[in-house]
């Protein structure tokens, strides 16, 4: 359970790949997390949503993504294994490099 929504009901998690479906022998851990967009789908009637996150590990078919997950009154980082087709690389602008001291 990710938390409680405003009506006090449990907030559903997205549809994810269970850990038992991951080929751990072929999983590659990222030395530095890669910024990505991830499309999350749900079992209930909620529409799919695209969230920004980071790819932390991957296999040839799946990606372990970390996203900020909305709880009833705060957000926290959560990790989900999703299918690779749900993930696209994103660019993070480094605006702070152009700033003068």
C-alpha cells in the first residue's frame, strides 16, 4: 500500500513487474541513475500517467525506476520494476552550471 488518499482509502500501486519476474543474473545496476520518463498504468479506472524518475537498474526486458510517489500528505521515493517499453530517457538541464557566483 502506498498510503491513504483523501477519502481514507488505500492508494493503489501501479501495475508493476513482480520481483520474481526479474532475471537477477542479467540485471545491470546503474553506476549513476539515468533520468527517465515512465508511463505507469493502474488496475482500477484511473488513467495511465507519465512521471519523471530515474532508472536504477535494468535487464533486456525490464527497468527498475525510482519515482516520487504521492501519498496522502507527502511524497516519497518508491522503486518499481516496469517493462522497458514504458520508459523513455529524459534530459535534465544543468542550469546551475551557467550561473555566476
